[in-house]
C-alpha cells in the first residue's frame, strides 16, 4: 500500500501547488515547497511544465538546491542549472557529500567545476577525483569515501573518545570499519556493541568479519542485489588489495533500484528514463521516431504475410474479422513471458544453466492456455459463423501462436543480452513481430488448406 499512498500524496501536492501558482500567490507555494524533502521537491519539479517549474525552482531554499539537483533526471537538471548563476551553483555543490557531488559535477559548467574544486580542501578534492576515476555504473561511483575506521588493537573507551572528538558521524552510520595498519579491511563493529559492552573491551573481541566487502569495480546492479539479499544498511568498498576505500549506504542503493525499475518500464517502449516529462516537442519526437521507424519496418513484414493470403481473405471475409484476435492474444501472452524474463535477467536469475527448463516450462504453460482459450474461442466462432472448419482453424492457430509467443518471450531477451544489447529496450519490437507474423501465417495458412480445398 505504500507506493499508492506515495503517488496520491504527490498528486495532492501537485494539485495544491498548481492552484497556488495559477492564483499568483507565491507565499503558499514557498511554504509548501520548503516543507518537502529534496527528493519530494525534485519529484514535483519533474511534474511541472517549464514555466511553473522555473517559478517553483526560484522559491526553493538555496540550502536544498544541491540535493534537489541530485534527485532530478539529467534533462530536468540541465534546465535547472541553466537558470542558475555561477555563485548559486558553487554554493549548491559545496554542501553535497562526495558521492552526490560526483553525480552532479559532470553536468556543471567548467568554470563552476573549477570554483567548486578551489573551495574544497585537499583531502576532499582528492576523494572526489578518486570517485570520478571509476566507471559510472560501478561501486566506486556509488561509494562515499567519508568513512569512520578504527584499529583492532584499541579498546571501546579509546574509540568512544575518538568519536566524541570527531563530533559527528556520516549519515547512515550503523557500523564502524576495522582496518589494519595498511588500511586493509578486517571487519566491522556495530555502534550498538560499543554502547553495550564494557569500556575496556578490546575491539578485536567484538569484530564481525562475516560481512564481505564490495569490490570497487562491481556493477551497481550487483551492489543493489547484494544489499537486497543481505538487508544491509551500509557496506564497505575495497580495491584489489583489500584496501578500504569507502562505503555504500542504503539511500544510494534505493536510488539504483528505482532507476532500474524505471529503466525496465521505459526501455520497453524505447524511451529514456532521464527524459523530461515536459521535454521539447522536437527533441521528444526525434527520440521516439527511431524506435517507431523500426517498428514500422517490422510491421511491413507482418503485412507481407497477410498479403500472401489475399485470395483466401477475399473468399472468406470472416478471416479478416478474426485474425487480429490470434495475433493480439499471442502478443499479450508473449508480453507476460517477456516481463518475467527481463526481470529475471536484471536480477541475475536467468542464465545458460536454466534456459532449457525455463523454455520447457513456459512452452507447456502456453500450450495449456492455448488449448483452454482456443477451445473457448472455437466455440464462439462456431456459434457466430456456423462453420466447424473455421472453428477448428482458429483453435489450432491460437494454440500454436501462444506457444510461439512463449518461445519468443524466452529466447528474444536472452539472445539480445548475449549479443550485448539491452533486452528491456528492444525485446518488445521483435516479440510483436514474431507473434504477428506467426499468428497471421498459422491462421491464414491453415484456413487456406482446410477451408479452401
């Protein structure tokens, strides 16, 4: 229930905001906006058309500017940055954690980047450069180098004195990391353990060495999977020599999971998850035209199959009425399988070891569904057109096409994945082609053989 409640809240906030903007009363708008978290503000900004977005952006508390910029898509961020002067951008960037700044800094103008780097001390500048040196889709880009470490040969009272001198802890700190003299990761110690044991207890007696560290070059999707599997709040990041480089926290992982979900949904339609809801018409048109053009080409393939049976359709007009049902049912059945496969590939649940049993399972499911639905459709056609032959043809054609759809739903995304393409991006186009072509060919071919002998 949490997700619908969240969406209802956003819709309500958007309605209140739009009403206030339409009335010209900026005071209520400012009060509403500044009661929201940066992520909520970012979500609202993405929901507003450009004119209203500019007004609301100008009312956001400057202290939240940097966090808001981190929480919006690339295209919206580009527009917001264009409305800010250099001093505003520098101020927005200065208050960010290193990992968030790494997400933002590459979108900033060069002059602003120079000013931001000048405003940082040497340690933080080196940390930022280190994070930026890793691939964008890696643990190195997700990690925050600001991590609290302790030595195994100290005691609890020494650690507590150190923490009091430090004055504050990084956000989402649930463990301190224990390192060797060479800064190699040895394990972790929970804050709870520090508070519930005697002050003289050695740290090495409380050491938890069961949590594995994440390799700095690990992909972000694998990081998200590990957090999900182990219910981590934070995790250490190390290099090839087991040197502790930083940590990844759950807030960054939640963003990754959300981005993956958006990517799967939008890529299936050939869209970019960073596309602005209110992007310029010409830009949106050009992006979508590519995939629509590919779809048009594949549609001609299906049309050519239908064209081969023109004489059959001329003699039996009922075929023209019924053939969209066969193709449409195949497309829907294939989409169900495709959704499971794309999800399984994203989670690492589908691979060479289980493709054959998965294909066999889906083929049997499709066959059973085809027999049930084909029989029902056959009875309807018999009552409608009073033709036993036509009823039999559509029964067999629908059953066959559902099996073809299941096979394509399994093999198309796997094949695209092995070829190095994103299965979420192009699978639906090829699946539709298979179900249309095979649906029309099976139905019209059987009709030609059975009904026009």
